C-alpha cells in the first residue's frame, strides 16, 4: 500500500485537504458489483479510472458486544435489550470487525481500483476520557492494517477530518495565515494541469456551503462560511468560477455530513442562471442543461456517505466507487461517468444474521442523463416540486436524518444543494419552506428511538 502526498488548505474552522492526481491514465478492466439481494451486476466501461472513496469511519475502539446502545456501545449493559445486534447498532460507531467487513466488500466489488481516497475522520465519537493522541493513532493504524490486508498494491490518498486531531477541533497556531499561500499553490496546480492536459481531483473532508442535515445551518450568525471561514470560502469559490484552469477538475469529493449529497456552485452570473433554472425546472428531463453556458466548466461537489451509521442516526453507512473515463477529445479532462454506492443495511443484516449490502448506481437511481453540472442542476431544481421531493425523502427519513417538519426538511435539503453562499441560501430557506406543501400520503414521522 502506497500513500500519496497531499497538500492542505487551511481555514480557522477546519482543515480541508486538496489532493491532486496530476496525470490520470485509464487502465483496462470491468467492474462487476454483484451484491447480496441485488439481482443484476453493475458494470463500468473498459479503460476507466475506478476510485474508492471511503470516509468517516469513526472507529469505536471501545465497542462492546454487550455494550449499551444508548452509550454508543462503549460501556457494558446488564439489560440484554440494550445490546447491539450481530453487526452493530445504528447508534454505535463500527468496531474493527465491521470496518474489515466493509473493506472486504470493496475488494469483492472492485478488487483492482486505481486508487483509494480516504476522506478523514477515522477516530470515533468518544467520551473526553478517551480523547488522546494514542487513541487517534491506534484508529489510523487499524484502518491502515485493513487496507494493507485487502489492497496491498493500491495507492491510498488520505486527508484529515475534524476528528483526526488532538485536542478535538483545535486550530493550529496561525493556521489561517497559510491560506493565501495554499490557494496560490492550488491555482498553480490547476494551471500546471491545464498546460499538461492532466486531470485534477479535489479531495477534502468538509465541503463548503451549508449542511443538508441541519436546519438553516449557514444562515445563522457567525456561520456564514459553514464549516469554512467566510473569507476562505469566498476565495475558493472565486477560483472555481474565474480561473480558466479550474475546468481541469474532474471531481470534487468530500465527506463529514455522513449522508450522500451534492453542492452546486452557481456561476458568476448566478442570479440570472438561478431565475432561468427555476423557470425551466418543470422541463428538467428535456433540452439543454439550464445555465450550461455559464456552468459548463463548474465542477459538482460530491459528499459521500460515512461508514458509520451514526449522526444522523440512523442512516445506511457505506462507501462509493467513482468511475471516470476519458472524454471524447484527448485534451479534455476525465469525465465522471457513474457512482456506485455500496450501503450496508444494518437492520436487514442483523435480522438475517448475515451481511446485506444494497448497491445502486447514483446516475440511474436519480434518473440522470449524465453526471454533468447541468443534469444535476435540473434534478436539484426539480426537487422544489413537492411530488419529486417526496420521491427522494420519506417522512421517516426526514425525521431520522434531517427534521421531522416537512417544510424544514425540504428547505434544508434543497437549499444546501443549490445555494452555497449566505444571502442566497437564506432566501432559499425562506422561500422553499413557505411553498412546501406535503402530499396527501405524507404523515410527519418521529425519529427512531435509540433503545
């Protein structure tokens, strides 16, 4: 197992690491992800780049098979009704056996990926008494052993998460002072890639913008930059919008929020594009992409699901395989063709006493013609239609993962996708909640109790 070198982009609130794969050369091969309970195999084209993205493992080093699920399985419980199932519990971070099961699954689905990207947060949600550098190191070493065992020849490129530092959430001395230097480096990387005709991958832990699982997360005073500082976020957006070499970015991958999502940065003429997109949302399945003229080269930001089923609790933990393929013209960057999500159904696995994985093509699941910015933009704007939103989010899923109230759930999800800046985000939250009308079959649910 070989580790690549990543260079970090610092902000005062978090550390977002940007990784560059300077020259991505396709390798031949076909991936078949046949899953238990899934009848059809899923294949990728020949000469594709296949990348596993594993993030937010949150190792529970103190997992107890007779642990108290109300305490995240970290302390023993005399009451057997509070014990986790054979494969764990949705309020408990995974133990080593669960993590190894996931890595083994990756080997079964795609044994020869071109690389593995790890998105950060190896360390679990632990009490303060267990927060120390030795525990963080032990978590990272355990993950490294699992990856070494199953992928001994695969390059692994890791980045840090907010749970991978001690003390927790501590900012390094003068960390923000490095921002200008790092962003200058980033622009240089993009321009170098453009000169060489190379493709760029951006890997980070916390994506800029709002959280789709927290109501009104970015409009609150003091959180104008979400997980980033407002100034660093604005500078990063300006680079993506105005730097011609940013067109070399093939994919931007993040984690942190534990459930799959996207972020769409509006073009510089965003207001006009936004109005046009709303007007054209009803025709989202036909014609050219809304705003394609201004957004054709803007990259989509992808948030992959966590391996842990916690926070939001519950949800299906898992990992993703991103598949990129050469564009029609040689000088164009690699294009993202599909994303295969492998989700571990914890409830079904515990009931069957055997691992049960659900595998979906993200492109097919969302009925997308492609994974282009325009296709995602049409899809995201269509979610403002209540009938379409109900197809994505059930009442129970809203209660478990976001907010039980329909309007809050819808606004949180839709606006996080579409509005990455404070003022438009605040307007979106207000407008989407005001127009939200649940369908006749929608009954507000209650979040599942822990135990």
